[in-house]
C-alpha cells in the first residue's frame, strides 16, 4: 500500500470510518482521530433509537468490501436497524476486524489544526505545507502531520441552546442538571429520571417527536408522567411530515402516529413558545417566554479547533458556500438535494474538507449514505482522480435535507439516519411550565 499521502480523519463515526475505507482503497494512509473511548462513541448515546433509513442506506460500499474477507454477513437491506444494531453489526466489526483497527486512535480529541510553518494570514507557499493536527490523548498533547484532512466530527457534542433565535436562554446554564441534550432513552436507561414527572420537549424535528412518543408510553406505565411539547412555531401539523407519501416509510409512520397522539390529547401542546429564560425553584423549572419571533431548531457544529484553517462558510446556513444553496431548508424539501462531493465540500485551504452532518451546518436532516458519497468523492479528489471525484455514484429517492413545512407537501425535518432533541425533568404548574433544549438533526454521521 502506498503511503505517499497521509490523510487525517476526525471522528470514527459511520462517515469517518467510510472515509478511512475509501482512503485505504486509494492506496493512501488514513489516521482516524476519535475523541471518545471507542469508535461510534456518539452513536452509543442514542443506540436505543431505530433509524428511519434501512440497512441499504447505512452501509458504505468501500467499508463492505473491507468487511467481506472477515466473514461479515451483510444485514437484510430492507430492515431498519436501531443504533445498537448499527454499532454491533457494522461499526464495531469495521473498526476492530479490518485494517482500520490499525489506524484508529481513540481518546484522541483534536484541539487545533493549522499548516506547518504558517499562520492563517500567511499565503505564499501555504498549499504545499502539510497540515498539523494537535490532539490530546492519555499520554498528553500530540501533534501529527498529514497531507489532507477530512473533518467528520459531527454535531452531537454541540447541542443547540434552548432560547429563541439560536440564543442561550437566560438561566439555561445554571439549570443544566435538569436539561437533557440529545435523545434520552426514556423507556430504558433513563427511565427513572423521567418517570412520574412533568417532562417537556422543545423542538419540531423527528427526534423530538420520537421522544414525546416514548413519553406517552411511559405515561401509561408510570402515574404522574406528563409529556408537554413546547413548540416555537404556531402550527404543530408541520411536524407530522408526509405520512404515507414519505419515501422513508418509517419516518412517515412516526409522524402519523404522533399526529394521532396529539389529536387524542396525550401530548399537551404549547405552541408559539419561544423560550427566553429558565429559573429553578424547589427542584422544579419555570420556563418563561418572550415576544421575540419564533426560532427554528438548528444544528450547530464545533468549529473552535479550526481557527487557523481558512474556512469559507455560508453566513446563514453555516455550510460550505458551494453546498449551502443546495441544502437551504428555506428552499429545499426532501428529494430536491442533488448528490455532492469534493467540489462542494473543499475549503480555501487546499486539502481540507468538511464532510458528514457537520458539512450541513444548520440544515436539519442528513442521510448517512449522503455522507458516504461525500467521502468517496473526497478520497478520489485527494488521490488526484478528478474524474471519479466529479462522478455521481448515489441514486436515492431523496438525498438529505427536509424542510420544516416551507415546501408544500414536504416532510418535516428530522434525522433520516439518527436522532437529536432534548428534554427537561420538572416544571411549574403554569402555562410556561416545562421545557427541553437541544437541536433537531443527526449525529448519524
């Protein structure tokens, strides 16, 4: 195998491991830096969740080719896996039984990336300089060099604030112990935390409605459990999705079932509820509204370690400027986003690419297989195969972003391949009585 090019990949989730598989196939050397203690660390936080997309959309082709000699049996392509099944039957064998086991460095959190010998302002000769990736591991700080970098670190560790307009609500940080960011396992691991309490969920994505659906089940099993849906917008129906018309059938079924729960009164709905402040009293939360314009749930990525990289991101969507118009949730519904790759994802520092759900910025929905196509194209581009980088090898009925009701007949936003909302344990008895915080979108990648 040629080691002429070393490629650093940030994150050992599904898209990061797919990137490593494609880099290997191209005769290059991948180094995968994972902040968690094992591959798929973020996925382990929502492994109780069933994905909206079946196995055929969740297995990368290069990864499958790596797995084949190990005796790996490909799952039924039409079955919908849970996060736990995706980990057990795909991520773990890929990370431990193939050549990738020798290139994954766990417990290695990237803290900074730059160009060797160059600060952000220096240009002449910049593109020829290798990248320096500083990471923190059990042995202390370490710096490694690479010819190219693919950032697939995702968004799971960067939850949205609860406040309206993308702002942190006053008192939110102080109330953090009573706020669950992410998608808690309401019926399993986290059951004791929520049983018998008033619990509210903020958000209109599929992670939010999935959590609310589980809370209605918990309410039937545990007296005193009351789910409340805090909706920034004024029309709950926008979250119900396309029903039978949704090309991801499991997602359509969830929306239809949730609509029936709302209609039956099993979920208390507080619409037009932009959160401004959160306060605590006697172990309970009081959530206050404001008169500000209702905000939309968003996905926020951690760009803090990229301060010395020349990024060019759309000011509104916070995605690469060439990608942003293709995924803008104000304009696009499921099915109107075309496949894309290296050309749309490369940054102004040659050799640096954003990929996976992180590349989608504030666009709310992402399919794993979209990320697989991204990194296939990126690996080809790094290897110098421009023809393959430009070629489209993805054919789906829909390829990523969903609108929040902005396109008539479109499905609502959510995670086509995974979760992410938020919830709160207790609240007061008035109309501003409960809340949750987080984002809608996915750490599926």
